[in-house]
């Protein structure tokens, strides 16, 4: 819920990612290894 409030009230969307969860096609599910 908090993420939705922050996202809707901010002017920018910043996404931080790395190649550790890279997939061949967007929408493909990759389980977390954490």
C-alpha cells in the first residue's frame, strides 16, 4: 500500500534492476533465490 501512495504522489518513476533476474521474454516468471 505504501508503495502505491509514493508512486502516485511522485512525479518520476525510478526502477533499479540488475542482470541477475534477466529473462528471455518480458513477463516470464523467475523465482527469487533469496
